[in-house]
C-alpha cells in the first residue's frame, strides 16, 4: 500500500496513477492522516433490455399479423 502526503503526491501523480492502474492501493494523506484513496475510474454500466428478461423468448406464432377486429376498432370498419 502506498501512502503519501498531498505535497509529495502532487509531484508524483503520474507514478501514483500507474500504481493504481496496476492494482496497488494508494492513499493520499494530510499531515500523516489518510484523506483520500485513489481508485481506477469505472465507466457507467450499460444495460440493454429489461433486467430479468434476458432469457425471455417470443413465440412467433403469437404474432401472425394484424387482427381484423383491432383494425376495425382503431380505423373503423372498412366494409361500411
């Protein structure tokens, strides 16, 4: 574990970043007391779809084209 005071960390920032990226914990202190920990940045997690529906499968037989009754309700009866 690396711990150094703010003043020294300013001049060693590149080395500290490399240490963090290599998996080493780095703490910056003030007057010898830990203040912050440096951690690698993690981008936002992107979830595509709806959670819990990963294994959901659609039955293609259910979707067999437009329904005449529904079409009549929305657009009126074409025979009248």
